[in-house]
C-alpha cells in the first residue's frame, strides 16, 4: 500500500432504495440488511403517519382503535402506520428519528413517507421541517397515493383539498428545512387513450411544487391481505403484465413533464414489487427481473430509481417473510437472491471517480449517498486470501467497499473482517483490487453550526488503518502431503 487517491461517489444510472418497515412489517436494523445484501442503498424508506388532532394519538391506530368490525387494512380512524413522534411537542429520541440516525450512519439517505392530516396548522408543518433539518438530504413523501380513496386524508378531504395541502406542506416544510426534497406520489396515465393522469385537474399543481415525481405500481398486489386469502376468482387482488407497468410509468413521466411546462424532475417508483400472494415466490422474482431487464434494454435514462417494498414482510411482499413464531427472524425468499444480483449490476451501482494521489491527513466529505468524497486505496493480493481484515486506531465512522462488497465500521468497532468479499467471488490468481472508504456521519445528523452543515459533514483521516492480507494459512496443513 504505497499511495492513496481521492475518490468521488456519484449517482448510479438507476438508484435502488429499500422499504424497511410498514403496516405489514417491522423495522430491520441496517447491519443485518447490509450483511444480507452486501451493499448499502441510496435511501431507506420508512412509513409513518401524523394525525395529532385525533383521539387516541399518538397510539397506533390498530391498537387504540382495535375493533372486530375492521375488515380492511385502512378501516381505522387514521392510517395504521407507525406514528410519527415528532412535530409540536415531539420527542426526537423516539421514532422515526432513532432509525433515521442509524440509516444515515450506514451511508444511506432517508425516505420518509408521512401521511398527514390535511387539517393540521402551518405550525405543525413548520415543526416537521425543524425535526428534519439535521438529517442531510431527506426525501419526504407527503400523503402518497393521493389520488386513491383508502387513506384517511382522502376520506376526510376532497381531492382538491389534498392537492392544495401537498403544495402548502411542501412549501412550509422546505422553508424550515431546505435539505428536504418532497415527493409527489399520484396515479399516473393508466389509460393511454386519454393521456391524462388520475385527477389531473386537481393534482397538476403538485408537480412543480415537488422535487421528485412518483407513481406506486405493484405488478401484482393482494390488497385484501391480511383479512382474506387470494384465491382464483377473488376480487381483492390484481396482476398486470410487466410491460404494462413499465409503459404506464413512462407515459406518466411524459405527462408529468408536459404539465410542468417541459421541466424534467427525477421520476421514481416509491413502492415497487410483485406480490407473492398472487404470483407465487418464483414468478415474483421473475417479474422484478423482467422489469429491470427492460430498464437495461431500453437504457431508460428518464427513470431515476425505485423503492423495493420491502425488506421483511408479514405477507409475501418482502425479500424475507417474517417468521410467524419470531418477528426478529426472516425467512429468505427467492426474490432476495434475484434482487441481490440485480443491485450489484452496473446500472444500479453508484458511480466512482478516482482522482489524484493525496497524502495524510486527508479530509473526507459526506454530502449524501450520491455525493461523497472518500479515498481509494490500491491493494495487491498474491492469490485468493485466507485472511483479509482492517484495523482502525481512531474512532471514525466508515463505509467501505472491496471486491464488490460493502462493509460498515462503527466508532466502537476495532477490526472488520473483509473476507466475506471473497467467499462468493474467489480470486483465481494474483490480483490488484481497490479498497474504497467513505465517512458518513457517526451520529446520523449534521452539524448545522458548520458553514455548509445543512448538506455536508466532514471527517479528517489522520492515519491509515492497518490492512492485514495473508494468502495462506497461518500454520501449514498437517493433513496434506
């Protein structure tokens, strides 16, 4: 190890985000997800609700309003998501902030889906902005699937009022937290004959007010879960052809752009999957593969990214199914292996640009998961290693990549074993590889007292960690000739 080089991490051709917890499953910690999938995501999606004017708040709706008469997931007085503990008089040590800190410490951004009572005051919205301003780039999806009829905000307001509220909430929250990028998630152009998005007259105004455009579209979905079982002839599920979903999404982007006077904004699918309740496990994985193949085959540069819903699910919409005997245990689904392979392919990997050689000490900058400055360290291997580990003497918080696999080092850890980078991809002989190292914020939050602290954090690497590489056993085998 003779030299180190500047390194910049930029956006992938297509971002991959991951849902982690919802009304259908619990939050899974980021160390487990990273070890399972072998790389961080651009963003982790959390789903919460904010109905502070309602009776029973801040208790979860299915607990404080439990009733044997409920026969649909959204039949409670307010949405049955985890409840947002911030806002006026809130507690920033509670959910979702504890999870947001962990997500950012692991080198990922946060996508916060927040259903909000449209009747809350401007002061409530300002408080939400104040809550979020220390978390760097935050994607905030306000009152998603807003052209539907199932969420509580749609039941208590007209579509015009819901659209007006998005514009108001987006404006006020961003006034207090310019680091927040709002996502408008509405129905797209389902019928190519009309060429119009759902509720276009009401929701056209939301497109220029948002920073990101989104449609949610499951290629198959059992919306009757968990109150019934999907069986042939039933009416609580649907399935589309993958091509139909792809084309609908592209038509929607074009119409969004047209309604915005030709301005283009990032286009995402904030919830994307096929439901194994409808397709079975094998075809679920096949449909996700086909969609991603279409992105590649058509070089879909208009499409910015998707959020796979979700990591662990009590139904069949997850990479894992939650073990019904133990919610902390996941049962791996075929989709997990398909998805893992996809997100390690070129289209979905962040872009790396190596610069000139530098000497220590060196300053590392973390803006967000698509804008960070780290270092590249050339390493030589005489062959497939028996031992490869890195030992730190400082208390830094680091995200590293070697041979296609990513590793996290928290300030409390000393030595990180890097050997899992070679278990599925052994070296066939002498090889030069590059260790890439970045420093996301250890606390998960930015220091707003810094000149550009709203958007960046900095770490000074004073001394290189020790890297131990051995390409043979410590003691020779006594069982071989």
